């Protein structure tokens, strides 16, 4: 595992997105809420990738060009 400069904080955000998906499978919300929660999950998973890129940059695991590529790829 790379990173570490932010205590692997991105893992908690990714875990939240995954847990939310699981919770919606186990306990489906009302239809009017489901789309909103799916959007929250998707945003959490995307933001976790952004956070990981930043953490890896500050841990000297990736360089500036790679950081910018990953930030562009995962625009929120």
C-alpha cells in the first residue's frame, strides 16, 4: 500500500461509499431517496480516488503530472 501522509484517509471515504451501496442492497430506501443515495455513494467513491491521488503525491509515490492526470480523470 502506498501513501500514508494523511493516514490513508481515503480508505474511510471509499469504505463509506461501499458500505452505503451494501446498505441500500440490504435495506432498499424509498424510490425517491434511492437516486439521491446512489449519487452520494458515487461521489464518495470518486472523491476517495481524488484523496488517494493527493495522498500518494504528498507521500512521493506519484509525481505532479500523474497527480494532475488523476485529478482530471476524477473531476467531481
